[in-house]
């Protein structure tokens, strides 16, 4: 039972975080809170991938060094899966870019309409 | 938010103890990016955080009067250009785009008397471009997100 | 409306937890995602590139096109922030 929970816990955590982020994006009226919900959603996806890349008994995806040379022969079982780390590194950078552009749009909207509430903003835009 | 905050202790601690060490740590993360966790993206974010910290406490105008925002977009273009040109150089040696195997790096191995493969050299060059691009874009984002409206009331 | 949203999201989280029973265990060395391509990348990094950091090797060499697009995305985001906020604003002083 406890093994089952330990083997699944990161997936459950990322599922709950996805729901929290979706609630921020769907249920809240303020555009800033929607943006924060989107960031939580992206963090949940990153957590899901990183948890999936783990291997028991493995270490960081940095090749071990002995006397200034890479330890050969290389044993792939000794390192965690490096591919999700690479993908999530690029995903983090894209999320920073998205957040910056979204904040720029929010500032511009606030300067135009003095408002960031979704429903009253829709009335003003019309 | 970007006003100068007149506190001697804050200025001293930020300028002497925090910004230089954060920049040095960013340089460490970048140079050791091939031996330990690190690389262009991470080091760019760390160095940009040092610049943003200086701008938060000292004010944007006072933080770096000789390094203003309008030059940073040129720097970002320069970083992307390093990447694109490093990808194009192998095409002059008959290889594919971004195929670092045919980069002419043998002379560097002779000078340094240390064997590095051409692909490792290509990775380093590309990471330089990524580092410059990420660093300058993050500082650009901070600077323009904290601009003030021209006719605006004080907020 | 609010309760409808909450009910939808709670059922979504419950469905996610239920479906995760079919995912491979965390830390399983023989999970399908960790089996084929990962070992290939690790061995190729040691043989052909000879730098210890596998993540840097994949990021800049094996997936070089991806990172090129990535850098251009970042650059475009900086340009977008600059162009959206530039007009009608003055510098701090």
C-alpha cells in the first residue's frame, strides 16, 4: 500500500496542481489571476515530466569522471533519463517568455481601460 | 517601483556583496556548464537576476548609466546571431546546418594542448549565444515592464 | 456556476489520479520512456562529444534545431514586450 502511494504520489500531485491551475484560468475573473493559474499549470506539467524521468539507483545526467576522463564503459542504467530534463529546460524558458509577453499585454490593457476584470472589460471593449 | 531607495546599508550591501557575487556565480555556472549542472539558459537567468536586483534597489537610471536599455536589444540580436552563424559555418565546409563535426577547431586544440572534440567546441559557441540572448531579453523585459505612462498619474 | 466549475475540476483531478494507476511506477528502470532513446543519448554523448553534461550535449547538439527555435522564441518575446509597451511611455527618471 505505502509502496503504491510512493510510486504514484508525484503523478497525483501534478494532477491536483493541473486542476488548481485550471481553476485559476476558468473560475477567476481577474486576468492577473488567470495568468498565475497558467503558470501553476505549466509547473504541474514540468513536475509530471521530471517525475517520469526518474530511475531507481540512478544519479544525475552528468557522466562520472575518473582521473579527468569520462568513466568508461558507460552504463546507461547509472543515469536518469536526460531527455525530459532537456525538454523541461526549454519549457521553462518558453514559460518565462509567455509570462513576460502576457504581463506586457496586461499592463497595456490596464493603461487603456483602467480595468483588469474580465466581464466589465468585455463591456468596455464593446 | 524603480525609484531610487535612499538607504546607505541597502546600497552598500547590494553593490558590494550581492551583485558581484551573483554575476560571478553566473559565470561559474556558465563556464562549468559542460562539467556540472548548468549551461547557457541557467547562467543567463542568474546574471539577469543580478542586473534586475541592481535595478530594483538603485533605480533603473542609476543602476547602469553606461549600459542602458536601448543597447540591450542589439545585444539580444547579437546572441541570436552567434547561434545562427555558428550553425551556418559548417555549411562552408560541406556539412549540414548545425553539424559541428566539421567546425575548424583543430588550431584551438594545438594552442591549448588539450583534446576537445569539434562538437564540444560547437556546443560551447552555441551556449555563448544562448547566454547573451537570454540575459539581455530578461533585462529588456524587466526594464520595459516597469516603464511609466507619459500622461499617467503617479501610481 | 462556481460549483459547476469546482465539480468539473475535482472530477478531472479524480480522473487523473485514477488513470495514473496505469502509468509505470516512479523510478522504474525499465519504463518504456526510459528504455531506448535515453540509453542511446547517454552512450553517444560519451563516445562522440566527450563532455560530461548529457543535458548540455542533447540541448545544443542532438536537438540543436530545437534550441535554435527556442532562442528565437525568447528573442521574439523580448521584441514583443518592447514593441507593446514602447509607444506612449517614457523612461523612468
